C-alpha cells in the first residue's frame, strides 16, 4: 500500500453478503469477492502489473482481479 499510495483513490472495505436480483425475485448468492480497492493508473494493464508481487498471492489459490471503471463514470 505504501509503495503505490499515490495511485490509491479509495482504500476500500471488506465486501459482505451478496444478493442476486432478477425479474423473478431476490436470492442470496456467494461469490469470491471479499475486498475492493480503487486505484488510478495509466491503463488497465498498468493497474494489473501493480499487483504481480502482492503478498496476498502467497496464499494458496489466492488471486486478484483488476476491473476497469470506464471513463466518464465520475471516478
């Protein structure tokens, strides 16, 4: 976090239970997401490269997903 602090827009929070909503109603579902973090980088690829040596990846079967927020969304 300290190394890339200047790129962090939102340090995030844990993500809790998930609801799935369709025209048929609301159901509880489970996904593997458990935290979010918002960073600003020159590109999607540049953002992904920031996490290549992240300590979280030392956990067996751990992974990190980097999702792009398209420009013009207010972030």
